[in-house]
């Protein structure tokens, strides 16, 4: 159906409904808050991610350093073990050297003492720790007494004791006295170790044959 406007006036347009200003403002504020929150969250995220990456790198570096230190510790422990072994060997060598030097000094001192006594020679000389056991032959009891005196004068021995001294006449027509005594090495001259020395050979020839008095 066709409508005809007989009045000759334009038809009024339908009025648009106005949007409340308060609602618009709330929407704008909400969008602004969302944008600010997004920015803040992005900053916080990237900051935490950066911190986490730095922490992971630091952790990796510390782990590598720990592994290096463990290797160094193993090397140090190995070196300490080798050092301890070497020190033990050095101590043994020094002890043996000290004992050898002490034994040489001891034998030299005994030999020097025997030389100063007439008609006396040693047949056996044994050492146990700081105790010396001496066996020998003498042309007289006085020679044994003189030997004891010389041992005391040397300052190398003390606590000298006669165990036995008696006539034995090892050779026909020769008056000899077998004796056995002990002597302690003085503390100032003692050396470590209880090795037994080899029997000493006679430092003097037996006295010439003579008749009994």
C-alpha cells in the first residue's frame, strides 16, 4: 500500500537514545586499568624471567666451580697421600742412617778404648737397644779392670757391670782370662734402634806365651 503525505511536512526522525557519561567513563577506566595491569605484568614477567635466567647461569657456574674444586680436592688428597708415603720413607732412611752412624761411632769408641788397654781383645760385641754385651779375653785381671776404667772415662758408657771373669787358658802356656760384661750407652750418646751388631774381631793379638807366675 502506498502512503501519501497530504500535509507536505517532513516526517520527524526517530531520536537516538544518549549513552550515559558515567557508563562511558567506567568503560574507559576499566580499559585503562587493564592496559596498565598488562604493562605491569609484562614488566614483572620479563624482570622475573631475567632474574631466573641469571640465577640459572649462576647456578651452572657454581656447579662447574664445585666440580673443579672436587677435582682439586682429589688431587690434593692424592698429593697428601704421596707426601705421607714419601715422608715415611724419608723417616725410615733417616732412622737407618742414624742407626748406622751411631753403630759406627759406638764401634769406633769401643775400639779406641780397647787400644788403650794392654793385653786385652774382644771376641764378641752385641747390642740390644741401649745395652751393650761385651765378651773378650785378657792377659790379666788388671787388664779387665783397666778396660772398665777406660770405658767409664770415655763418657760414652755407664752402668758397666762385670758378669764373669775367670781364667780359661785358651792356649797352652798362656795365661788368659775370659770375661763378660754389660754396659749401657749413655743417654746423650744413645741412638734409636735395637739392631744387633756383628761380633767384633779382636783388636789386639793375644799376649805372647809366658809361664805362670
